[in-house]
C-alpha cells in the first residue's frame, strides 16, 4: 500500500525526543546542553546572566532597545498590521473566534525593518554564544494581543512541535521576544516554568495532516497533559518576566511557557525571532508527515 | 395593552443611576459616600485602612482568617462541590463552555459553615462601620476557578447590575472575597480599578427577560464599553491584591473589577459575601422587569 506521505519514507536513525507516538505522556531528561559555549570576559552577557539562562532556561534584559528603536519597530508593526487586515495570505494568522489578526509570520523576510532587526549585532552575538555556533532565523513573527479580548496561549514547549512537525533534531535553538509595549503582570504576559527546559514532555496523539493551519490559531496536538504540567510547576514554579517596552526575553526552545488572556485595555505586541544553530538544520519531520511551509519553519537560507 | 411585567407598573420617583436606557454609554459621578461612618479609635480597622478604602474602593487584609479556619472552609467547599456536581439546582452555575461548576450561590443559607462565616463578628463590625448601619447578606456564593481552564470574568460594576436588575437604590453595599487558596498574580486574580468606585458607568442595551440565567455564566448586558474602561484605567490604573489563603478583599459595590483566565495548574477558590445596609433594601428593579430569584438577590430576611 502506497504511503500518502512521501516524507514518511525517510527514516530517522534515532529519535532522541519521541512525542505523539505513545498513548501515555512521559517526562524524560534533556539530552543536550542549554548553553553551548564556555563563558569568557569578552562575551556580550555577564557570567551571572549566562548562568541564569543555563539554570532557568530564559534571560530577561531590561531596556535592550532604546525608546526610539522601539518606536521604529512599532510603526512598522502598525503598517504591516493595516496592510494585512484583509489579506488572505497564509502568513497572517487570525484569532480562533474572530477575524482579528493574531500573528504575522516571516517578517524577517517580508519587512526590511524586521530583517535589519533580526541581524542586530549584539543580539546575534548573544545567540551565537548561547548556541555555540553561527545561527540562522528559523522563524519570525509579530504577535498582537489586543486589549479587552486577547486570548490565552496554552502551555507548550516550542521544541516539541519544531521536532515533530518540522524535523528540528536537537535542542539548540532559542527565541527572542521583544516587547513593543510596556508589559504588566495583569495583561497576559509570557509565563515560563524556569528549569523546565531540562525536561522533555512527550505528548499523546498523532498529528493530523495540515495541522498547522489550525494549530497556529488554537493548538490541539502537541499539548502537554495536566499531570505533566502540574509536576513541572510543582518542581519549578512560574516566572513572569515583565518590563518596559524595549526589554527582551531570550528563552530556550524547550522551556514550558504560555500566557493568560488579557481583558485589560492595555494591548500587548511583541516581535518573536527564533534563532537556530547552523549545526541543527531541519531534517524531515519526525512525524513522518510533509514539512510545514517555509514561513513557519525555514529550510532555505 | 397589558404589560407582561407586573413590576414595570411600579414607578421609581427618581433613578440616580440610570443604565441600559440610552444608546450611548456615559460616566457620571457617584452620588453616595464610600465610607458612611466617621472613624474613631474603637473601629475594627485603622484610620489608614479606612482612608485607603475610601480612596481606592477596596481594602486587602492579609491573614484575616487562620490556616485552620481556612481548612474548615475548604472542606465545606469541597463537600458542597461534590454534592452539586450533578445538581440541576438553579443555585449551581456552570462554566460557559462546559458543565464544570463555576459558582454555587446562597451558601449562607444552605450551609451551616458559611452561615456562621457570614456572621463573623469582626467582619461584620467592619462592614457595619463602612456602611454606617446594620447590614444583611444580599448575596453569597463560592467561586471555583479551576486550574488549566479557568475562564475570565469580564469587567463590571456589581452595583450596575444590582441596581438595574435587583432594584438596589443606592451605593451602600460591599463584597468580601475570602481567598481559600494562595493567590498569585498569574492565576487569574481579582483585578480592581482603584478609585473607579467614584464613577458610574452607564451601559447600553435593554436587559432581556430572565437574563440572569445566562449572565451568571457569561455576561452580555450591563457590560461597560471599551472607551469607558480605557478612560477609567487611564485615570486610575489597575491593582491586583493577592496574598496567602485566608486573606480577604473588601470592595465597594461600584468598583470596576474583573479577572483574567487561569491556565496555571493552581486553582483558585473564593467565598464571596455581599453585605448591604438595612437602610438600602431592594426595591422593584429599575429595569421595570421582574426581580431576579431570592438566591441571587435577597429580599427576605
């Protein structure tokens, strides 16, 4: 019988991080470093910052970008938002219960401003240090969580999805979230489980075909179970790194994170840039299914 | 033509706080005191606490109840929760998108434990002081916001609903929320707009008949508009009084409040008791519609 998934014929010799295969969830140990370089005084972060990242899986840096830099990014976001309102483009993702735009992907290719941002030299020197090699942009997006009606993003490990659906072999990638508005603890900020980057939560259920078309609006597969989440939070607690516009959060690809809804009038908008090591380039998806589109998971340079 | 609402034949001489009448929202000034008594050294709260309440419309008191008192209340809540799981009783309110129990009303009548709680002498001496008279229980309920799936409560002034739907004439009532679990800023705590008790936000739209059957699950009328909410938050900001189990928040009937969703594993459960001045007893509803049931708005002693 002929497979409907050409990609499924590609066999992976070993899958260090199997998920969506078993009927029961499990938590296993990380098999990769978190910080890939040895610290030295010429690093662009301090030894304390490096150690904080290694232990907690994230690093918050206040005022990384200046107010005028933030202003430039906000104007570009506003421009792109207006342009995408009536767009049928797949890169424009809408809220699950309305046509409000929730995210625009691939902005490091479609916008000169965000392209320049993704090559920001101090940022790149930090990501190259943490990932221990040259890096490239695996994914970029701008997120807009409106006031009054902003919906939650449920808990997830990015790596679980990038591994299963995109074929990212190892945990050697990180996200940089840039706050374009002041963040408060009450307007649905990013919540992370500090330390959870050391645990890999295997999820249950097979991934349906073309899952990404729905999952970017509302995730249904690759969702960690309640018991595993309760266990992680019991072990490590929850942090909510918040600060002024221009602050950044760098976080490991496997840290468990999510955010609550936002009924306050204060909107939240962020730029996300995902850096992956050039030594960790994408393979065929571990699910055996066809790869997701280029705008979600870059395979070309 | 005969009215279908006998209550609508009762005319109110004056309505100081009209709402759901005009097509455009408005913000008008409060016409009543916030603290009805003059402070003296034998009051059960300090002068600073009294002044804080007057200015901000709420007061947070840490460790008002002891751990063993909290334990007793939690056990009773658990017992009532289990008993109500399959109940068709109107006092049991479920989540908008599931059959999970969200609130149980009228617990000061149906439970000896909560009956005793509502008569707690120090609590009553505070409420009598603030409201400047004897008080009675206008409403009581236990709320349970589960972990992982707890939904938001959108912004509202209790008084707006109690006035329009229940016929409460003046702003002379307050709620006491008792935390039965530790509250964090990330598990959907109560958010208040401190100072907003001084502003009355008139809402648009006429109230449908039997609105309460739906509104207790998901509010659709008596909802303040975005511009008014943005204006209030601009003026006053947002506070999230959180603390250990056993802490209480007393808040004015007209303060604007709400809460975000809760995707964390930490559930939240609270007891709410609403005290109203005996000099502020309910009249026919200002909407002209029939009164809501006794378990939501007490008319009998």
